[in-house]
């Protein structure tokens, strides 16, 4: 009986933990979508709670400030993308440096709707990092997470003899700057640069940087996924309450 009681208690605790984790992920996903659509200044915690279908108190319980919610939302989005990349790479056995470099180029470009949401969060974080030591630190942390696999694949290519005459850290820094610039054009310009163009330009410059003479073996572009929100819609303007008339 004691064993059964202990097991039931453990099940209850695990269920409560799973519900709490699910609620937090729902809040983060709502934050990702609303901040990407309306901008950080255009979103209130109450808006996020409403979209996530939770109470305002629960949002405040998980996140003690709007700034923390922004950085945690970006961390959540980035982690999901990293897990997705690792799973796809492992399942398709893409271990060669040239294959991994191709996959990392795609990882740095907005291939899907979720990627576009993440890019909008990056833009918001960059704007605010100049005036906040905490947000600047988180931005540096995220950049380091992206630079590490880029440098690692260049190091692997040098060891295998596929790449030559390059510095892994320098190539990673150039790759990130190139991909950020191409991404900015893709999500802000209409009728100009295409995703295929951006991929081709990035591949050309990075193969030159690492001394690779072949074509990078890209995979077919994925389905962009459902458009859950209209990112091109004009951002709603918040209406302020009219000021009271001055007494005559």
C-alpha cells in the first residue's frame, strides 16, 4: 500500500510539473508570435496571457519582467531550432563538413514561418541591448551559441582536408554577419532577393572563405509551414484614452 501511495504521489507530481511546463511553453510561443507581429513595445503581458489562454498572474509568476520574457522567448525559439537541426542532421546522416556547412547556412536563413518569427525577436533584442546590460549579455550568449557550431564545422573540414587556409573563428564571424545581412533583406524587402538567391550567395562566399572547390550539398527547401499570423499586416496602433477637458 505504501508503494502504491508513493507511486500515485509521484505520478501526481509529474503531472503537475508537465502542466506547468506546458503552460510556460504556451506563454513563450504566444510571446514569440505577438512580439514578432506587433513589436516589443506593442505587446502587453495581458495580451500574451490572453493568447496563451492563461491568467495574467501565471505570466507574472514565470517571468518577472517584459525584458526577461523577450530574452526567454528568443532562447525558447532558438533552442527549438537547434533541436530540429540536430535531429534532421542525425536522421539523414549528414556528417561530412560540406553537408554540415550547408545545413548551417540554412539554419541561419529564414526558411520557415517560425524562422521569420525568430528573426523578428532578434531584431527586437538588438534594438534594446544597447541600453541594457542584461539584454546585451543575453544577446552575446545567443551569438556564441550560433558561432560555436560554425567554427566547429570549419575545424572538422580542416582536419579532414576538405577545407584549407582559413581560421575557424574568422570564418564563423563572417558567416554570421553574412547570414544576418541576407536574412534582414529577406524579411524586410518584397520582390527582391529570394531565398534561393540568399542561399546561393552565402554558399559562394563561404566556400571561398574555407577553400572548398565543390558545390555545397544542400537539401531541398522545406515547406515553409502554416502562416499562423500575418507578418505583413500593419502593426496595430494602441489608442490612448482621451485626456479630460480642462475646466473653463
